[in-house]
């Protein structure tokens, strides 16, 4: 990766605010600037895709629940630990 290219075209800033971009936390002006940059920079576009993928996996993981029997065992264990002085 050519670091001088990153500095010249704004890649460093894009990488700094990429998570905010993915989570729609940027104002419209900055979002438009990042949109334009991503259209012209394959390296940042790849970083954006990776961030989207990771976010999707994390969200999916947070929705999954442990099987009911495992949850019961964990709760029972916690309750027995509360009784220990």
C-alpha cells in the first residue's frame, strides 16, 4: 500500500471515520465526501466492505440466543454462587 497516495487522496481520514460512516453517524456533507472518495478508491472501498461485513456478523451474533437448557444451567449456577458466602 502506498502511504503517500493515502495522504494525498484522504484515505487516512476515511479510515478514521469509516465506522461512523457505516453506522450513518456523519452529517450529509461529510457523508457525501466519503461517498465520492469510495467511488474512486478501491482500497478504501475494500475497507468499507470489510467493515460492513464485520458489522453484519456482530449484529447477527447479538441476535442469537443460547439454547434454553444452557441458559437454565447458567442461571442455576449463578444462583448457587449467590448462596456461597
